[in-house]
C-alpha cells in the first residue's frame, strides 16, 4: 500500500518541522498533532498540512487523532529533565501508547526518531528512556523503522545556535566535558531519510544510526559556532568535578542549559562507526556548508552585518 496520509507526533519541533515541510512538498497529506495549535503557526499555512490539538497521553484523543493514517512518525522528545520519571513518561511510556494505538487502528507503519547510543543500561536517564522507547517499538509487531541520529544541526537548532548566542554575550565560556565527541548530522539529511523510508519497504524492521561526515569535540563545536557568530570568547574546559558542579548549578536556572543527566549522556561519544546508510542515497552534508549561514544571522552581530550588506557598506 502506498503511503498517502501521515500523522506526526512532535511535528512542531525543530526536527519535526523540517520533516513536515519535506512531506508537504512531496504531496503527502500530513496531520500534525500539537498540544496547542498556536505552537504550529509556522506550519498551518502549508497546503497539505492539518494541525490537530491533541494530548497524546489521552488514549481516546490519541486514537481519534491517528485515525485514517497510513503511517505515523513519532518525534516527541525532551532533553533537559531533572527527574527520571519525566524521561520515562515521554520517551518510554508514550512510544508504547503510540504503538498500541496504531495496532488498535490497524496502522501498520510506524517510524520512530530516537537517539544515538540509546540503551536501557546507560547511566544517563535520557539514553535509558530512549532505549526503553525503542524496545517498546520493536516489540509492537508493527512495520517499524527507528532512526538514531547524533546531535542534529540546522536552522532553528538549540545546540550550535545556543553557543553562538552565548559567545556574543560572554567573553569567557566555561565548558563542561570539553572533550566529548559528536558527529553532527544536518536536519535536512535526517528529514530526507525519514521521509524517504515511507516508500521503502526494505527499511521496515531496521534501525539506522545517522551521523554527518566528521567528528568534533565539544570544544571544537563551540569554537566553530562562536567564530561563525563573529565572536572569539576564551573557552575554558572544566575537569570532571567542576563539570559536575556546573551542571548541578545550571539545574536551578529557570531556563536549563545543562543538567547532570546531560553530562552523563556525554560520557559516551555520540559518533557512528559506519557511513550514512546507503539505502537513502544521501551524501551527508558537512557542518561547514550550512552552519555559517544560520549561525551568523542568529546573533546581534549577524544582524548588523546583514544590515551593512543591504546598505552597500
């Protein structure tokens, strides 16, 4: 059966929005579930997209919102959480609910975006809960596909863009676990893989690790983001004890930038030991080909430079 009607949970977020745009452009009929319709204002005007308010933890509401779908793409996730129960509810319980609803409604195809290194035995509650979510999907009996990306970059990200903004505000950046290693993948490459799998039956029952072409330390990524933003702060790497203290202090901030669990998750390098899956016919995009365009424009200095360019100066 050819997939035509696709429902996305978590479709209003950074990754989800890119997938929605790609599916809309390809002519799919797309339904995006959102707790609040106003969080999807950037998607409402797309011609093939319908936004439906839904609490995915309400089984009746979830069944009603998924009804009629040929496939479901599950994207809901959280990163900063100080309680294990919060991670378990979102990353383990919710995927199980989604799978159960799909079975009840006769929706065979379920795509799930997880995280690289998801593992039910990991010290990080984030990665443990992601591993539990994957286990629930695999036990569902559905035609599932799981995507496990490293850190994802692109316009609208909350990783490199955060460091670019901080670099313009602070002359010194105290960096926890500066040697942590990542292999960032462009959000459009991830979106292309997810969308492409809808019409590839051979991806059913498969898990795919998705990474970009190059490995970076956290220090290298922060320095690069700062440079793109026109800043050159002094970056001071913290030892394990000070990294732990910084993460603990940041948990008390109104806006969490780092938690102790984030630090635990960085103890395992977020890198792939394989190339980008050949089945998707994607040559992964280097960070350097994309990041300067959106990082320089996401800062006061970037806005000033754009203004000077428009003024011919």
